[in-house]
C-alpha cells in the first residue's frame, strides 16, 4: 500500500509538471503576441501623427502627397484614403 501511495504521488507530481509546462508555453506565446501588438500599436500611432501633420499642412493650403507601400513599391495615395 505504501508503494501505491508513492506511485500516486509521483503521478500527481508528473501531472502538475505537465500542466506547468503547458502554462509556460502559453505564457511565452502570449508574451510574443503582446510584443507584436504593441509594435503594431506604436506604428499606428506614428502613422496617425504623420497624417495629422498632413491635415495641418492641407488646411494651410499646402500640397500634401501621401504614399502607401505595397510590397516593395510606393504608390501615391489620396490623403482621405490614407486615413
């Protein structure tokens, strides 16, 4: 009976270790996803700031040219479309 208790305890510990490793893998994935989302948010904020500057220049009568990158090519884009 004592051997059976030891085996049960070992099995319980092994199961907890598997759960812990699964959680570690999930945490790693979530951290990576968070990093990607934060980088995208920062890029979007920078683009918004640049478009705001373009709006100010357009309101002051300046000519505003906006380009959009499609693959390796820059394509001229309307300011309203860029928003």
